[in-house]
C-alpha cells in the first residue's frame, strides 16, 4: 500500500487531533496501515527537551516531519495533527517529502481563535488569559496560516465526521485511500 503524510495544521483546540483519529479509524477500517503522530505525545516522548522558541518549534516540526516521511515511505498513512506555526517549517517538511517522492497533504484546520478559545480543550487559552503562560500560538505567538494548503477545513461549521470525510475524499481523489 502507498504511504502518505497528512499534516493537519491549525491553532490549539482547532480540532486537528480529533479529526485525525476519526480519519485514522476510517482508514484502518479500509485496511490501511495508519499511525497518528499526536503533537502532545511527540513532545512527551520524542522532543521533550525542546521549548517553544521559534528555533525549538522549527526543530520539533522537522523531527516530526522526518519521522512522518520515514513511516510514509514504508507504506503507512501518517496523520500528523501538529500546529507547526511557521510556514517555512511546514515548507521544509513538504520539500523533504517531495525530494523522496513521498505523498504529502497539508490540511489547514481553519478554526477561528474565538472558537478555539471557547473549546479550550487543554485550558491553554484560560491560562494565557490569566497570565499563567505566554507564547500561546495564535494569541501572543504567531501562527502563519497556510496560503495554499491542499485542503482547508472549517471544523466549526461541520461535524468531526464531515471533516474527516472531506480529508478522506481528497485522499481518494489523489489515489491515496
């Protein structure tokens, strides 16, 4: 089976991980080999020593991109729900995939910061508002929206299942699902 990296980028609490796991279930049910490289889990196990400076965020994204490419080259559909706030970091990952002939799909989960703040799955927006943390992506740290992603999803206007189905339709169209 053909592998591919499907990178879901967007603000904290945009719905990236929820959509990725819904899509993973669907792909597995069809017989695909699937891994989800959850950004929080990666930070715990693979990049624990990194902080949240621009340089550390870039390093984090490059390490995840390397792992995603490695898995994808070996026939795994690799779903990557990771913020990846900087365009140049995401572009470097895309170029690595292109250089090796590995399929790469960038999905922008374009949820407005107001909606993300209401969802606040991990309590980050509340902590930032209370002055307990700083450097929250999209609030007091930059998030560079993709200018031309392969797909843009407005998760606040559809269900998780509809969002996953939209990504699946693109993968099917490209012969990846």
